C-alpha cells in the first residue's frame, strides 16, 4: 500500500469562499474517493471518481482526477461553517492494491 | 437502517491488561477494517478482513489481533495494552474488495495508563 498525500495540511477560509484541496499518489489506481471527518467522528464518504473519469460533481463538490499526474482535487464551492472538517483521499487499484489514508486536509470555514 | 457500531465508545485501561474493542455492522458487508488515528499520523490500518475466517495484517498490526467468526463482527484485541496504544480506534466496512466505499463507525477512544 502507498499513502495518499493531501495538500495543504490546513486551510482557513471565510464562509462563501471556495475551498480547494489536493491529493497526490504514486501508483496507478482504478478509483479515488474523498472522505470527510468532522471533529470526533468517523469518516463519511463524499464522492468517488473512477480512473476513466476526469471530473465529477455532487452538489457543491467538484472532484477532478488527473491520472497522468497522479493527482486529484476536491473543490467545495460556496463554503459554509458546517464544511469545517478534515478531508481525506483514498484509492484502490488493480491486484488488490489500495492507498492508505493520509493525514488529511483540515479545512476551517470562518463565519 | 443498516449501521456500524462500536463499543465501548470510551475506555480507560491499565498497561498490560487485555482489551477488546467491538465492531458490529448490519450492512452484511464482506470487508471490515480497523484503523487507529493519532495526531500527526492520520489514519493507519491495523487489521482487515475480507470475509469470515479471513484476517490480514495492516501497517501497524503489532500488539493487536482480530478474528472473524461471522459476517457482522470484527473484534479488535490488544493482547497486553501499552501506553503507545492510546488512540482513537475506528472500525469500517465495505461491500467488496474492489475499492468500494467504506462506512465508518463512530470510534472508540482508548486511554492506556
């Protein structure tokens, strides 16, 4: 297994602004997922993007995947205070290969 | 509704004691995972199981064991608790091996004194 690396480690923005966080990895994957963790809680799945997809939307979330650069980005538009959380990427590849969770990006949305 | 539960939610124990953390899921998922989360380390995989009687070591398995006697449960045992095992433990499950979505429990905060 290899770790997905989220970047930046911490991000602080004002309510209404957009938040972008990135994930990089080193080995080919079949799909990549983003999870959110509110303080003191378990992770919650947000969105999955497959290797043959370049962009995917879900509500205020937009995820991109660039397999040539082995990177993904998560954009949260019109952020709200309730979006304050840590965000993690996780992916799986062939031959039962899986990324491990990284340290996440801590997003703080100030009201 | 299907869910995944962990018990206890909080546990304080002493060094050297055996501790078992319970994880129960009603999703009927094949896969179950145990992670620990510590400041500065993110989530680290301890053990995982792809089905009944199947168990596998993760990246930080020393000092931990699991057994899978049915689909619903994957208890995590600390054979002889150490202060370094003070952490928050999360159980998760997923349907299949192919990178399916993981569903996480609420976590168990373990303190080893």
